[in-house]
């Protein structure tokens, strides 16, 4: 039984994708301006991975399987984890005509997933970590540490604010405008919802959280001071209940 003060990561946060038609819409919208395969290959290159067929990976916050599905073609074992059973159902539908014997989907989240198998070589969380407030991000990072082998990799891809706080109005206005220009008015509204209702944080805060959770930041990059990629190495075990 969970304590009453535990954060409920299953509750709706930001843009609502809680229904099956929402998951379909999510895929259609994002595929209109994103190349998932190119993103996956770019991630592998960013992390410097060359022996993926020997590696296991957790995709934490896997959504509709944009990353997990490509991972099944290259990794030995894949765990796709998400709090939304609707998103997982959508991912399974997309896998229906592909080989999928090396993937397991689990309906859980950052705080509730209990990894029962051996620690993995790589843990990915892509465009999902912002669903947690900062306190719970730190708890989640401590839990991730337990899921990853020593010297294993943590990859974070998310909206992270890498600018001075006093510049926030101009920075955010320009970022939102660029999204509208590239993806249309509806996606502009989703980005505005993200900024207003979800929990992205400043880079200097997230850097400290990552290091306090037993990781070293090996590499970090951002082209727009918002969308940021982290390549982190687990350097020590941490204790957490």
C-alpha cells in the first residue's frame, strides 16, 4: 500500500493522452515533423554504442514505442515501461507485424517500476521526465541507479531550461513561435501547455540531481537551450528504499 504522500504519477499531467484516440493523434502529430528512426540512430551515435546486440535497455516512459520499437531490432532485450496503458497498447499495435520476442512492456512509471531482472546496460528516458516535479525527479534518478549496471549508461532527452531566468519571457516566446512555424498552431498550444502545466527544470538543477544519484555526466548537448540530451555513466551504487 502506498503512503498518501507519494506522488501519483498515473494522474494526468499537461497534454491529455489518456484515451486511445489521443494516442493515435499523438503518433500522427509527431510523425508529421519528426523522424523517429533518425532520432534513434542519432541517439546511438551520441552514446557511442557499437555492440547493441549484446546489450539490454529500459525505455522508461516509452509512450507509443517510438524508441522501443527500433531498439528491438538492435538490442538483445528491451523493456518498454509507461504509466499509460493506452500508450502501451498503441506500441503493441505498431509491433504486431514485426519480430517482438525480445521486448517486454510494463505498465508502470518512474516511481512505481520495479525492475526484477538483472540491471541493464542502458536506460533511456525520452520526453517523459518532465512529468515529475523536481523532488520526485531526484527520487526517480535514485531508483534508476538501481536498474543500471555499474558503468552502464543513462540517457535523458527532455525539455531542460539552459538560459538565465531573467530572460525567460523572450526565450520561451521565441521557442513557442518556432514550434508553431514548424508544426502548426495545435502543437504551439501543446508546447504552451507543457510550459504552463508540466515540470521541466533548469539545467543547473538537473545536473546536480544526476550527479547526486551516482552518475557522471559524460556529454550534454542542446541546440536551442530547451531540447537537451544527456549521456551519463553510472559510477557508483546508491541506497534507496
